């Protein structure tokens, strides 16, 4: 809903764009190689070795921290990933669509009624807003269960040594000599900070800035306009989306490269073993998400949107 800068729909990249893309890829590969070499060199230094020995990469958790991942975490993980992927897709559709093929107007005779005339928005924006609502509801349930069950202790830092331990973990990852870990018992410090940032910083920022740019934001309130201007929301919302993209890509790469079967069983099957059940559920979830991605087109969205309002061209 905030990605409304627009681009020419259907435009094909020219040769110069492909050359620039290839150059950017080459630069990224070179930069990654440089990071690995520097990290390996740093680990050969005695002070760094002492630092890694003092801070192996994970903080001690409270004694009553739950062990393992229950089924509700597995379901929440799938739903969160499902909604995030579609939110990113719909957000990019908004950004890349110069002339929407269809528009949606809310019925003002249902449960939600307003004095002002309902805004007419693109079908892509309607889809994005619907996904936002579902994602926020899922997140609300997750946070409530997180604190009721005590699982908040797995992703909320409880000691200041999480920061040097996170640095230690990052150095170990960068050197390709990855830390020994067991996510069934506890996350490493870098994971703790990452999950905390996703749940308690990035997600609220995405929700707040998205709400600011959506039709539900109160119109004509000068105090609110000054306190939270539209320009600020736009400057924050898109980088937050890029953060989520980077997080998802990094998360998937590490899951698949640090003991894929065991990790997938933790995340999808609520078990701590190297069987194939988690992989099977993961493959099914990928198929469901891919199917939803392919169906997220106006021809399929119109009938659903028509149940909630008026669809027009």
C-alpha cells in the first residue's frame, strides 16, 4: 500500500539493464568473497580467538526457558511465511503497476460504515490490505501465545552478552566455519536478535507505516499529519520490506545449509530428529505458497473482492 511510486507495466529490460544486473552480481560475489577472506584472517589472530572462546555465540537463557518447538509455533511459522511472501508480491505489484486493470470500492452498508464515501482503490492495493490484516491477526495470536507459553524467552534478549555473542556468531558465519548450535534447545545470539527485530521492531514498523498510507488513516487531522507525515511513512515502509526480503532469503539459506532435515523437523513437524516428515510438510507449504503466488492475479482476485465491495475498471 506504500509502494506507489509506479513503473511502466510490461516494460522489458534492455541490454544495458542486463549488463548492469550482471555487474551488480559480480560486485556482490566479489564483496562476499572479500568478507569471507577477511573473516578467516581475523579468526587467525590471537585476540579474536580469545574473544570467540569467551563468547562462543549464544547467551545463557533463563532456567525455565521452554525446550523444543510446539505445533502452534509450526503453524504460526507457516502462516507468517505464507502471508509475508504474498504481501511482498502484492506490494511489488502496486509499485510496478502504472495503470491498474481493476479497482475496488468498499460496500458502505455492511459491518463497517463511514460517513465519508469509501475510497476507490486498486485491486492490487485491496489484496495487499487484506493480506496485511490477516498477517497482523496471525501476529497478534503469535505474540499472545508467545508470552502465555513462555516461549518469549527464546527470542527476547535477557542478557547484555547477547551483543558480543551475536558478533561472534556473525564472524563464525562469515568465515564459513559455522557455530555448533541446536535450535531445539536455544537459538544462537544472532538468531535471538534477528527474531526479536522481526517480531518486535520490523513488524510493528511495517504495520504502522502501512496504516499511515492506507485509506483507514484519519483524514483531515492536522495534528496527526504533523506527528506522522506521509513522507516519513513512505521512507520507512519500503526499506522495511527490503529487510523482510533479506531476512527471508538469509533464513532459508541457513536453514537448508545447517542441517536441513533436522531444522525442517523443528520448524514444521515439532520434532527433533533427522527424519523426512518436516521436509515433506515444508515441500507442501512451498507448493501451497507458490500456488497462491500464481493465483494472485486480477482474474482470480476479482470474484473474491466482489464479495466485499464493488469491483470496477
